[in-house]
């Protein structure tokens, strides 16, 4: 954040020491409670000075007892009223904690950081018609907002409201804003840990026992120790990658804002996100996007191949040898020609295309598209050591990949 001091509105910014860090959290539920817990784990002397839930809000400038709040949240769900009745009301005016049944009024209180973690898109609004949790003219004194939930919407009206809010909060009130989808990278990272630490071949369930529940359970017991080591390794990799990703996102966000006074945090966050998506898409391979490929045995009849094409609505089917390797392919044109020649009772081996142009599972999307275009194919198989893994078609690329990639590139430009 000190990088922001080169901007006029942040010229007087003072970033507190860890022991002076104060935070208020709108929505002390699944997101808010865990955010509070992780914050205090990393900065034990930081203070959670305010929280809200459906029952109201609590605020204490000297800090709320997080252990009691978390215990109450785990046991009962709602926290504020229960804590007030048990801990505050009994002491009356001698207690420094404030309680109100109007949860939105938490946003009038002050702290260094505000975390919107409730399922509310417009936690701050400029116009009365926006029905926000709080108007920006009545908000407390904060230095930063760290999005916890629901701070983005593709709806043009909501995006316009968000832009108005950021002009008022970021430009006029000098509050740094970080969007939730840059802050919450962790969930996606842990969900994709298979890519961080791939499963070694010896810990992949043998194909011959798949579907046999007892055999699979026995195999899992036999490999429990190694699977536990893999799990621990993935957890460590996930933690490291999560922290690195979030730090990278925040650094890039601040750097871009400091470099361009015309940009708003939401605009920069969207640009960063689109750049990440574009980079990720460019790294995907044929194996990542392929569809299953219909297949038929080399000794099957042309009639069977025609029925399979109709059933699967595929423009291409694989013809396999007895040991399951690719021998050729058949298209609707091959079937049409066979019918015209009166060869419906022949085996597909007689009419199939033997010289098959295929792609490997590691082939990039761009190379796959190029191969289809240069050979004027509508589809081709993805083959690994003679085994057909799937297929990529022009229809698949058009539906699932190209439009999304083009849109992301246009918007990032």
C-alpha cells in the first residue's frame, strides 16, 4: 500500500503496524468468520473491532473477543444478539461494546480495514435508489476495503453502480479497494491441487478394479500411507501457491493503480482477471478440452457404423483393432459413399480412412486449430501410443473455447 502514496488522494496514507491493525467485518458467517480467524492467526495483535450478521452488529474500538465469537458462530450460527445478551447486557454501561439490531449501521463505524463478507453486492451506494447497505456519505473512516463476497456482477446497471461507488470511495475518500475474486484465489487453487501435484502412476486406481467397490476399498487401504503423504504434499503446495497468487494479485493491483491515475480498482481487477484467464487458456492442451470419441471394431459392418453415427450425432468415429488401437476413421461421407456403392454389408475396414491425421494429448489448442484448418477437417482424434483418448472438433472449439478466448483478449486490450 505505501506505493499508493504517489497518488494525490493517498498522500497522507499511514499503514499501521500489525499491533495497531483494526478490522470490521460485514457478515460473520462462512466467509467472515474464517477471514477473522485467519487474520488473527497471521497477525495475533490485530483487532477485530466490529462484526455484523442477520441479528445486528457489534462494535468495540478496543477489540472484540474473537475466540468467544467464533465459538458462538460454530455452535449457534448467529452471533451478535446472543453475545450481546450473554456478555454485554449484564454489565450495562460499564461494557465498551456497542450493539444494534440494525446490521447495516456497522458500516458507519471506523477501522483501518473493512471486509464486506455478506452476500450483498451493493454494500456501499451513491444514489438512494441503489438500496445499498450504506450510502458513501455516511460510511465510517477506512483506509482499505478487502472484498470477501459478491463484489462483482456482469449486469450493466450493477457495474455502473459499482463504478460510481469507486469514484466516490477510492478517488474522493482515499480508500483502497481489492475485489473479492483477486483476494479469494485460495478456493480455486485448492480445488485444482491435482494440477499442482499430479497423482503419480502408482497411486492411480488400477483400471481393472474400477467399478469393483470391494477391490477399490482394499486398494485404498493398502495405499493409505502413500495417499496420506500425497495429501500432505498437496496441502503444502496449495498453501504456498495460494499465498503467492494472492500476493501477486495485490501487488499487480496496486502497481497498476499507481501507474495510471485514471483507472479505478474494479477496472484494474477485471483486467488482471482477464489476463490470468487468457494466459491459462493459452496453456490448455487438446486433452483438457477433448470430447469422448465414438468407436467401433474393425470387423463391424457399415450398417453398424451408420447406426453409431446417428446415435452419437458425431461427424467422425474411430475404428479400432482387436487390441484397441486406432486403425482408421469413418465419416458420414464414407457411409454415404458405401451406401451408393451398395456396400452396406461390408466391414468398416473396407471403407475406412487408414491414413489418419491425429493430435497428441499434449498438443496446444492453437496447434490443434491449425491442424484442423490446414487439413480442412471438422474433427480429429486425440491419440496416445495408438490408443484413442478422445477427439477435438471445430464445433467443440467454437462452442467452448474460441469465443471465450477472443472475448477475453478483446476486453483485456
